[in-house]
């Protein structure tokens, strides 16, 4: 059995796809949904048909070249399992679903948290959007954290 079934936390080794640096510079949806569950709102939400599944139970697969990083899929995922990641030079921008209150405003300094909730360094909110089912918050972090930061905590 994979370790995440015991810990509840995915590691990089569990992830089914990995974009290239070039694809990350363009910006891509990164889906951390690895289990076989009957769910597909992400597929229906994508306006350019960049997300596919072999069947309703299969994990989703993103065509990184087709993805326009529009973030529509992030806002419909009931599992809060989709992130849009974009990098440029030494910075990364991670758009994540956010369901806490108050929602941090643009410019707010935050702790950038990894999948286990550990602080990995400072981040700054650069965009806040209300999506269909949740808020979407984009944070700017160091590029080296692009594949590790998946949540935020507003600094006290
Ligand atoms: S970010 Fe937009 S284009 Fe990319 S997979 Fe999600 S819905 Fe499709
Ligand atoms: S909507 Fe979310 S939970 Fe459902 S299949 Fe897509 S990524 Fe997985």
C-alpha cells in the first residue's frame, strides 16, 4: 500500500505527472488526485479539454501543453486537489483553493506551507479570486518551492 494511505499526505513520488521547466514557465494545472474515485468536475470545467480520464474512476491527466493555466479547474475540485503553478526566473506563483476566513488580501505576507503543513518560507499574496465553489488565492514564493508549497498561513 502507498505510504499516503497511512499518512494522508502525498509525496513527490506519489504524483503521476511532472511538467517540464518550459511547461511550468508557461503555467500549468497540477493535479494531486491519485486515487481511483468516481469524480470528474475538473474534466468538465476545462474550456480547452486539457484534462482527461480513462474512465470516471481513473485519476485525471493534464495535457500540460494544452493547459492555459486559466484556473477554472482549481475552483471546482471538491478534493481541493488542483493547483496552478507558474514560474519565472527565481520566483513561483501557486494558485490554490482557499476555504478559510478571513481570506487574505493581495499584498498579505504569509507562511508558505508544504503538504504536511510545515512552513517552508515566506510568501506573498498576489491575487485573490472568487471561483465557483471556493476562493482562489495566488501566492508568490521562491521558485525552489514550486513543487512543494500547497497551502498558506497568514502571519500573525
Ligand atoms: S487551468 Fe484551465 S486550461 Fe488548465 S487544466 Fe485547468 S481548466 Fe484546463
Ligand atoms: S475534480 Fe478534483 S477530486 Fe475530482 S477527479 Fe478532478 S482532481 Fe480529482
